[in-house]
C-alpha cells in the first residue's frame, strides 16, 4: 500500500498537514490502513475523506495527569476529553495506589482497555508520599519491578520525596533503578542549585512543579524535560511561557496534572493548553509540537505524536490554526468525536474495588485547647497554586478552646485517617476559603486521601464526616447540620460510578453551595484536597498533625 500498488483503506484528502516532524504546514493527502499511516501523497483508497483545506494534526497527548482528579471512570474520562482532540494520556495512578496499592494500578490497567484513548501508566513511586501521613498502602522498589515490563507502563512516576533522592536514600534510588531504562518523572517544587544537580544526577528526567521562571530555567538548563502545567487550580503556563523558544521547545510538553470534569468539558484539555500558549505568543506549530511529538519522544511512546508512515492514524481536524477548536477526532482512522460529541462506545464495566472507608474518631478529637499566650500557625491558601503559606495569627478563644474565626477568614481544618481505623486525627486552621457558615469535606485529599474537612464549627464538621462515611467516600457541603450538596465517590473514595453529565451536575451543585456559604474560590473542593499534601511547601495538615512541608517534619500549632 505504501508503494501505491494496492488501494489504502482511507485517504484523508486535501489536508493542510501540521507536520510536527519537519516543523511546517503543507498540503498533503494521508493514506491509512490497519489504523496506521501508510503514506503521504497521491493514493487510491476504498474511502476518501475530503478535508477541503482543513488542518490535520496529530492527536494531543497529556504528559502527566492523575485521572482520579477528574473523579471519572476511565470510559467517562474518555467521553470528556476525546472531543477535545486527546488521543493519549500519560497517567500516574498515584491516588489509586495510595488507597489500594498494586490492586489500584491493576484496576486502572483493566478499566482503561478498549477505549478510543490510549493510557500509558507511570508507576507511583511515593506510596505513601512521605512518612508524615497514613496511606492505605505502601509500595517499594520491588513492587514497581513487578510491573515495569508491562508494555503500557511508560516508567516510574514523580519522585515526590525529592530530598530523599538528592540525599541519596537507598529506598528512593532503588525506585529509580526499577525503571529499567524507561522514563523517570520528577516532582521538585522550588528545587534549585546543587541539590537540583544531585536530583538530576540520580536519574530524574522531568519536572512539572515549576512555578517560577528562574526555577524552570535551571531545570531546563540541566536537561530536565519541562512539563508546562495547566490544570484546574495549578496554572503555571502563563508564568513559564516566556522561557520557551523554538530552540528549547523540544524539551517541553504540556500537562494538566489535576483537572475537574467540568473544566475538561467546558474549558478543554490539552487543546486549551495549545490555545493559551498561542495566545501568549507561542508559534502555533511549536505549541502543537509540545502537545504531540515532544510528549511521545520523551516517554518513548512508539508510533504516537506525528503523522507519517508507521505512526498511528490518531488525528485532529480543525479550521482555524490560532483559535484551534477541534472539529473531529480520529483514533486509528476511526471517527470517535465530532463537533463536541463523543462517538466512542463504552466497554464492559470493570468490577469496583473494595470499600476503603474505615474510620475511628470522636468529636472531642476536633477540640483544640488554648494556651495562655502566643500565636498559632495557620495555613494560607495561595489562589491557583498547590503551594501554601504559613502565617502567624492570634487565635480566637472561646471557653478555653481555639475556634474558627469567620470575621478573619480562619476556619478549622480536620483530617481523619480512613484506611486502617488508626484513630489518627489532625487538627489545624486555614485561611482563604471565606466560608461564613457550614463546612465542606472530601475523601480526595492528596496524597494519602484521608478525610479532610474545613468548617466554621465542630457540629457541621462532624456532620460532613458522617455523610462521607455513609457515601463510601465523596465530597459534601454541610450547613446548619444539613447536607446542601454531595457527590458520592464509592470507587476508592476517589471516583464516581456515575456518568460524566451527572458528575458535572453534582460538582456544580457543590461549588454553588460553597459559594453560597461565602467561598470565592473557583475550585474550593480541589483546593481543599491539596491541604494535606505534605511534600508541597509551606504548611500542611495530615492525620499525623501539622506539617512543616519545607523541612518535611512535624510541627506545633503554636509558633
């Protein structure tokens, strides 16, 4: 067929080919057979699709994503992103693994089969993320070695214990060795200088945590592949875009990391990253290379990311190079989405994993006795970032106990261990939600995914926890002892078993309830989910208490 001696199955005719290999756009006809590109040029074909001058580009690839953050099953996630031109996703099932261990990874592999979207797995390297939280499982280098040879496994996921790596801890270096020549992802917020040199020397090859230009520049200069992150709350693209040129862009990819279902549908997925990059001044061909071939080359995804003989016929069709609204998505030559409508079929349902809600606590655990003098450490939310600040404030004291102070936007924050019924309860305070009454709670709480609740009073905090336990995990907004909105997440306490539209409806109701209670955050529940993320500076709260996330050690409430 490539020689033209037999007709191809399909011919995409009169295309303006976005050629990410040669860095140009040119007129072309693309011949396809058996789901692959077999030739570029004039061919006979059994079926001709006349694109009439529309742009034809490779499908987009997300370089780093936690699919659990969408709270969708794999089929429903595909329904959300395929109409936006996504053809493949490199995922880190870190959340599933922290709750369910290897069984969680196996569940992901099984439930992502037979979809018009390819999933490549990075094996979670930090389960638990640190010793400062209680997760549902523990994975060692030996565990990773059991699965690294799977053809759908692209490597070892983000090395979140970056101090452990640059200090040469054997447990972390062993995880890198377990990668056996596959990709090794990094996670090193704020890391610079000689410690960064040591991190790179150990074998880490990428990073998606850069939030400042000079930090990203140092990582790029040391040969790290820079993942430009643009998620629901972690929006770093505008900050980092000025660093990217046509000379260094081959070392960059786009990543969403964490993005809610509603944002995936309304704003877009990697297509949104491309549009935003172009709007920020990036040449369109460069932005599309970052969204396609760069990702495929970094993660060694064979036959993905370009349109040329041997590559999979994974295409997007669009009419305007700068606005880039995906008209059609093709997977291995088959039309799987058109004009925003998903055309793929749903595979057989994979049985849900076991229940993961095992709580033991008392309401008295939420009380905080006051000292006679001194200021307390409060977690301050940084909008659109997962980093937080530590601020010192004088506490509000009632009847000898420290309580929430809505006048100063200081809420009580509670974390309850949910995996092993240890009875661990962490209590702290947070500023930035602006709730005037009620509480919001979640079992999505990175990375150990214990129960996390922020509220104005203990009664509503307890009510939220009771409801989360009843739902086998989920998100909830409570006010005056009543549930105002909820989304059940019975799959590992992380993912809904409901269709895409229902998940979006429930999330809209939850956000509306939080807004009515006073919050002005765009994504209050995702913001809540990151307040337990102990490897991310500055101050966090886990089931083991208040955490100094700069020095990775426990700290006290009082300064």
